[in-house]
C-alpha cells in the first residue's frame, strides 16, 4: 500500500506491506533507528513517537498504513539547528539515562506530556511516564529531568559539559 | 589520593556528566538490532509448547515451500554438524542447542527458520510441523529429588541430582546449634525471576566465505569470553572470529551466557554464506534465556539468650531447570553463596547446596549480583529478623551486637572469605540518624495501639564482588583477571580500552576519570572504547560488579606504567636526573625548584618528537590485573512501609540506602546505579516472578504477567554513603552496581513482616503481592 507521511519535517512516500508496524517502517524503511522495540506488547514504551505534534503513540502497536497522511516526530527530530531540545539537555544534565535503550521513547512521551501540561507536578510526571518502562534509572532522575525541562527557557543551555 | 584537586578536569570524585549520553539522547546509539548488513537474512525459532515431550517428527516441507524461506535447521542437523550440544559456562553440563529427540521445557528451541525478512521467518516458523508425545513434567525440585522420572536420559548418571556443594564445618555447626539457648529455622525462597533488560538478546552472524572470518555482532556482556567459547565449540581458530558487542540496552546478567539463537544464526551464516540476524522477542526473552535465583533455603541460626549468634546453617535446594546453565566459576558451582554469614561474626557456620534438574528453562544467572550473593544476603538478613523476633530484640540491636567489628578487618569468615574492609556500625549509625529511627519506632508504637500496620525493615548487608583472584575464579578455565590499554597521542589526548563491556554503567566516563586522575589529563580528551575483540585487550567482561574492582584496577595500573615512562621523558625535558623528578599536583616537578614543571601533555608531545635518548618512542601501556582479593561493598538500608489491612497493599513510605562502596569515582553515576538497583530490588520483593503451574506452563511470558515497576509504583529513593576504601584496590574502589539489588529485597520484606508482626506473621515468601499479604493477614486473624 502506498502511504505519505511527514517525519521530522520531511515528506516521504513509500509502498509498505499492510502488516508492517510503524516502528519497523521508521527503523527499516527510513533508517531512523532511534525508535526502539522492547516488548512487542505495548508495555515498555521504547517505541513511543509523537503523532501530529502532540500525541504520544506506541509505534509497535500501530501499522505504518495508519500513519498515512500524518506527521510524526521521532527522537531524531528533537534537536533543532544544532541545539538540543530542553528535554534532551535535561536528561543529560540530570543523569536521566543509563543504557539509553528506553531514552528515545521516554523523551517522546515527555515531549507530548509537556505539550499538554507545561508545568507538571511530580505525581503528574510519574503518571505521565507510567507507560514507559526503564530498568536502569529508577525514574527519579527522569522526573528531575522533566522538571528541569519544564522550567528551562526557550533557549537551552549549550551542549558542552 | 588527590581527590577533588582537579574539579575543572572532572577527575576522581567529580560528578562529571556522562560522555556517552550525547549519542543516546539523540537516538544515535547503535544497538544490535540497528545493525543492517547487505543480503542479511533473519532467523526465527520454533518453540516447544510442552514442558516435557518426545519429538516424534519434524516436517520442514511446508516451511521450505514458503517463498523467502532459505533454510530450516533442526537439532538433528546440528548434531550432524557436531554442534548439537553447547557446553555451559561452569562446565558441569551441556545444553541442547535445538531439542534433540525430546523437549525438556516449555518454549525450548526446537528448530530455526531462516528467511529474507523477519516477518517471513516468523511465518515459516509457524509452518514447521513438529509432532510431540507429551510426557509427565517434573516442575518441583523436591519432586525432582525423588528421581521417579529421570529428565536427562542423555547423561551417564541416571539421576536428576546435578551436584552437591558444601563449605564450612557441618558437625561443629550442628553441635553449636544443639547447644544454643535459642534457635530459629525457616525455609526461605528466593523465587525464580528474570532480569528482563529492555533490549532483548540478539546477534548478527556474518561468515565471510572469502576470508574465512566470522564476525558476530552480539548483545554480549563478555565479548572475549564469547569469542573463546565460539572457537572451542566450532573449532574455528580464534583469530578467525571477531565479536563485536555494540551499545547494549541493559544486561543485568541476562547477556552473559551463550544462547541457542546465537549458535543457530552462526550455523545458518556458515551454511548460507550471508549474514543472519536473530533478535528474540520479549516472550522468548522471558521464557528461554537467563532466569535467576530459584533457591529454596533452609536457614538455621543459633544464639545465646542475650542475642549473640553462635552458629549458622543453610541447606539449599536449587532448581536449575532443564540444563545446568548457571553462569558460575568452575570451582564455585554455587557462586559466592559462602557470603551467607553476611555482616555478622559467626563462630561457626555450614552451607550446602544441592542442585536439581526440572522441566523449566535453564539459567541460574547472576541477576544484578555477584554469583548467588543476592540469595545469600536475602537468607541471612531475613533470618536475622526472625531471630530478633524470637529473642524479643530490636532487629537493629541484634545486628549491632553481632557485627564484624571495624578492628577485625581483614576478617576471615567461617565460610572461607577474607573481607577487605568495612565499618558496619558506623554505616548503620549514619542510616539510623538520617532516617530518624527512634522517632519512627515511637510512631510505630502509637500506630499499633490504633491497630494500624506500619513496618520498619532493615538490611545491613555485605556483598562480595570483583571476581576475581585468578587462583580461585575462572570461566571456561580462563582466569578472571581484567585488562586495560591506554595510548596517549602526541597532542595529549588519548584512547582507553578495557576488557569490560558496559551496558549503562557509564564506563566511557568513569574509565576516563580514572586515567585522567592518574595522568593529569582531561577526561574529555580520553576516548573510552570497549566491546570489540579485535581492538580491546582480553577481558572477562562486565557482570558481578567486577568492572571497577578488576578493570578499574587495570586502568589505574596501566596509567601508572605510563607515568613511569613519562618520568624519564620529563627528566630529559627538565635536564635533570629521574630521581630529582617527582609527580605532584598532576604534573612532574623538579624537586626543590618551584615552578620548574612539565605537564603530561608536554611529555606526550616529547614522547613522539623528542624522547629521551635510549627511550622507546611513544606513550602507551597495557596492564592485565589479577586482583589479590575480592572486594566487599556493604550498606545499611531501611524501608518504612504502611500496610493496608483491608486490601493487603503495601505503600513504601520511605527508603534510605547508605552504601559503602569504597572510593567513589563519580558520585552522580554511583547514585544513579543505586536508584536503579533499588528499583529492581523493589520489583523482586513485590512484583517480579517467573512462575510455572503444576503442568509446567510458564505463567509469566510477557510484560502483562511479568510485572516491571513503572514510575507510579517506584518509591522515592533517599541515598547516602560512607567511604571505607578497599585496602588492596589500586584506587580503593569496591564496585556498587549490584549492592542496591543485593541489599534491598530483604529490607522491603522485613518491613512488611514487621508491620504484620502484631498478628504473629513471621515470614512470607517474595514477591509480596497484595494477594499474599492479604492472605497472610486473613490467615493470622482467623487463627486468633
């Protein structure tokens, strides 16, 4: 089936198998391997991408054909003009990642969360990220990172540590 | 130690931000499944639906007829290629790669289908027609013990018993127990669970027909060991094998063993001459690879009326599943279980383990712990609480009066270990002060009057990590040293390689900090590389908290070798004799002439442009470090819980971890490791269990049933530390990644039992689900 999607601002037209999952379309057809697959059952959230600018979706539970005509933002689309997104900066600053496998999905969930709720409380953050599993951090530093990003000015700090 | 003098350079002791993060936060990590090679095929495995069954027929016809399917491989095919069986790491058993004649556990790998896409491979796997004749399964190790059904007819000895291991003095311990004023005895289960890293296991095997060289990209915590294992199993010379472990999405012990998928993908690549990728799905991960624990421990402690311990005896029945695939050193089939005397000065002790086959998945890996240390720490810390309850003593008081004292180190434990250092009383005192223990006791007393269930649980554990001294520990006969190689470039930056392979622990940062501290260089200009067997020096890998204790030592000593050579060059530059040059404040100083100095950067340039006469040009060193002893991190953890008596739900109100892991290289990373380990300990205490029903069916085959804590359930963690350096480690560090997982489960359980103690509840086996806690409350109340 032919589909047209806009991913990270670029238009793509592709012929895909109807059963191809959005996660594999992004990873294998477009080469955007930042989106990960961790559980195949929609529990872990490693595959979360943002649909139409504000909706976090699990791309392992969506067919590529369902994305036809939609805009998708993946982790690769967060950095703009060589500047890290405040969430990326905050995850780095607050040690919000260890093995890095859950990080792209976690970042995209937090991105959508802040779109809906720019100043979330700790419990709102914890609830907001409860569809994303992390085995390394115990979530505490991820919560701190989201709090930092929520208070960051429009221009994030530089990338030098 | 000159800790903290170079904060701008982020040397040892600085909370330096991680050097590996820029690629991960951009989605530019390179994990196994991100690797795509030209003409690559995909492998899917066929699994047995039965836990125990004769295989009467495997028909490949329909699968081979599917367009895109290139090969179907069975156990018989592998036997013909002499690859039917795989030796397990500690050498007591062989594991079938694919089932041969009989399936021995549910989900066992029976056949492999290789095809042009992962979807066609999965379709092909569905079309392999396997005929089974179900047999009665043996699920319970206590049933297995009776030998009524012999599971492994391939073995010479017709018994399900795998081995007996013991340490300590049985008769002396029995006599001491018999003579004790007070004794306790409890069967304590450390239940079967699974590490479940978010990235599952996988590989891309690529046999190059032209060069005869096999490259295996794999999710490996120990790439060199895997290269040697591949060579031993296949007969391919080791120089013709290249193992690359790319970014690893969590390991926790799951990625130490060699699994059938790696072998079948490699065989397929050899047969077909193209690369073959195998990546397991979550169900395959939970049902076939690397389970942990499953120790049923009968624990006895003797004590005087005043609460001085007199003896400890632990007899364990271990369920190893269908094959003995435990990843333990050869001389230690039960790993470091001898640490079971913990932080306490037992005059005598005895421990034994008997391991049995059952129709369950093989494993027995060290899930975020040194070999079998989590089981041991859980047994002793749970049992000390049961003893305190029987004596009517506060559990902290009982611990305090039995601790190994600071002045007893190095301490020779009755089960044969020499503890390096610690100050258990000071660490515990710090924890009690921070948490406000006395106030909590008061609050609890008031709540009990009102019939509310509040519990305080303590764990004062000692871990044993850093395997290890080569004279005791080996994998496949290879001594458990580790290695480092440092090359300093002419302009003063450098590359650092080690035999370890991080999976989130932050080696790219901390290894640079160690070398920077030793050489006075900028850690930002020291590139750390691991995981490629063609370039890294030979090492035993990352697990059992051994990276810092072993490779960390190798790094410091390799750097010191460089410093010694650099001194010669510095003397040449200073036109002085070597004896007049000293290393101080991160540079070479001419003694007695203030301001006359040479930096390591200047030395590095001279090493390539103007080395001293008779000095070999260049500035690099390699060191293989065989540690003289293990290290013994320890800590005091305190959990405060409220139990809802109507629902059985447990709320962890506070949790404090005070860790002593010796010298801290990067406090931010150490704290992160502790947060993560506590979260896994919490999961093991309350949620995670791989359970089988009486028919041998695995009941926890995906994340719907195998519960991983989310941010909602996970408590807020409070952390603190004390520093008792390891006396034998080159920088005094002990390792920390696993302490929180080893130390915490019993703190949670002790807290819940403490909450329920007014009802007379003395023990509940993990995981403490609402149902189990509610049943314990109901059972206790109905007895009253």
